[in-house]
């Protein structure tokens, strides 16, 4: 639904308001988008910035107040916090999943459709797509394409447009200017990018619901979001693609409750000290986790999924005081620690 921007595996890059507007929504969670905000710009379109390490102080204070009110580490909040163009809205990070990077989306004013953000911002991309192969599939055929934005060739991107010709006649075209959030429309993406048994996992197979004969020649034109074109003539190979079967992974048996590893202190990009608590468990239920002081008062905490570590910040808790932690999977365990 958006574009991922590299931050050179660093946290703390400022996320700047693209215009005057308001932060209309903020969410703090440990998975998925992690910490993210929605910013309604002056033109009423909505920008989403995800995997943040920190919100701006005004937003952060409101989120922390709501966390304390609900006694929950994951909260979402509708807001109307005004910002001027070029103000710092938040800071990039790695919350939710993956290495540090910034996920950016641009949505219609009703938030129902994701738009191509590269129409309104510079998406640096110096490498055109690579058109690799074509093969029969289901009621038509599929074309395999991989697109990278830069060297080294890591983290392949989606293409922007695809046009296919046969005997100089256009038989198929598509362009990714918008994607609907409606469940039925999102399901179409899975029909478009098919998962097949393939020895070479690099690249996406794009399904084309047009029947042509095997060994036919087609001419493929693909473009990336920076409008770099790639053109290639392919011969439809005779061996059809086979849809990949999904393997069921058995859930691990919880025979012992979660435990904790060696506790250590860390300073984040903004200079705030954190008490880091490694979680030793094959499965871990974050929503059931609980942090409290000696008097039973709930303490703000967070979780990094890679590595699996819970943490509290010194601004929220005196590290010299005992901290009581409850960890759960199917079974629960309780621990008392001192961070200092």
C-alpha cells in the first residue's frame, strides 16, 4: 500500500510535515506498523508514516497519557494536533517489524484508497525492472519481473506499470496508481501476484488472464515508480507454472512459561536510557504482559520483536526501584528485577 524508504539501518531520522495540516491519528504497537501516525495535509489527502521510533513531543504526551489511562502498552488515538509545513512530526525507527526504515503511504481524503506516493515525492530509483520469463498458468500466462531501486541488489520493489504486446497488438496493460483497502479489492492483489513453485525465488510472477499458445512470442514493457522502462521479447515456455501449496506449521507446545535473559542498559538515538529485558520463549503473548512497581502501579513498557526484548525507559521508571514483570504464553511466569 506504500513505499519503504531506507534510513541506512539507522533510527531517529526526522519525518517532516509535507504541508500545513494535522496529525489526526496515532498508534503505538509492537507488531505490524508498530508506532505510526496519519497526517491530514492541507489538500485533505492523508499521509501515513510507520515503524516510527518516536512521535513528536505533543503527540507522544497524549499517547503516553492514554497508555496510563488504559494500562495497555498498545493504544490508538484519534487526534487533532496541528503542524506547520516542515515541522518534525516524528522520528523513523524499526517498531513493528524489520530493520530500521520508513514506510510511507498517501491516501485519499476518505482514507479508502492508497495512492501512488511517488506522484508527490521523489522516489529515488536508478535501476529499471528486469523482465525474466513467461510461462503458462491457469487460464492464461504469467510474466516474471524483478525490480531493484539501487545497488546492492536487495529488497526488490513492486513495478509501476506493465504492458504486453503480441504481433504489435496490446493484449494486456495495468498501472499501479491506486489500490483500494476494500477486502475484495485487496484480494485481487493476490490474484495478480501469484505464488508458484519456483526454483528461483527472486521476482514476482504477474498473472495475465489472456490465453495464448505455448511457445508464442510476446513483447513486454515494464516501468518502475521512477519511470525507468525495461523492454524485452519473451517466448512463452511450454511447462506450466504450478501454484504453491501452503504448508501448515504446527504451533510449538508450551511446556514451560516464558523466562527472561540477561538484563542490560541501552541508550537510544535521542539519549534516553532503556532497561532491556530479553524474552526467552518460543511463543510469547505480548498483550498479556504486565509491568508494575512495588506499589502495584502500572508502568509504561514496550517490545522489540527483533531481538525479542521488552524494555522500559528511565523517564517512566526509576531504575533503582524493583520492577515486577508478568510474562505469558499459554503459561505465565512472574519476575522481579532491578535495572540499575
